[in-house]
C-alpha cells in the first residue's frame, strides 16, 4: 500500500527501522525545545500530513524506550488519524515521570502504525443475544475482583 506524506519539517520521512517493524517513528518538529514538567501534557507538532486510503487509519502509539526511561507517553493512546484528515499530525505527549523531560527538534516521540479497519452499520434493537458471560463486567472472572 502507498501512503502519501507531505513533510513540512526538516526531519527525515517516517520509515520502518527494520523489516519486521509494525510502526514507524515520528519526530518532533519544533522551533524551540519543549520542557514537559511532571504530569504536564503538550501537543507536539510533527510537520507531517498524510493521505490514507479509505478503510485505513494511522494509530499513534508511545515509544517504549521513552515510556520506560522517562515516563513519557502518548496521552490518548492509541491516537487515531482518520483517512479523511488532511491536517498536520500532532502528538499529545504527557510526562508521567518524576522529573522534567525536554523534547528536542528531531527527537523520535512516537510510533505510527497503519491499520485496516471496518466500518460498522449500527442497528437499533430492543434486546441482545445471550452469552454465558452476560453482563459480567470489570473483575467478573474473579481476577482483581472489584467489590462495592
């Protein structure tokens, strides 16, 4: 599949780092560094715009190294970029760590995964079919059961 990308940044184009990689690293496109204090969130621009085929989305996911080493993650993970969106990709980063973290221009801040999706037809009904689980929700299997 081919995905059209407009790169308004001075960073390299997104690419897969290895043959088996599912995600491509996206980089920050900043005029000046951004300091994220603990529990602060900011929208970080990438300078990228994409055109996806209908039936596909781009998922924005955290980078495991940033999460483990610094507590930096994508707040609305996975973020979804719809096929009809043509604006710049922005990434909502949050610092869940205990120390300030500086985001620098060109730094790899997240991964982008291109995924196929279905479009559902919603049907209004009066009741649903039954299952063994039924309405059993959080903790219904007894693991980490929530008691009120």
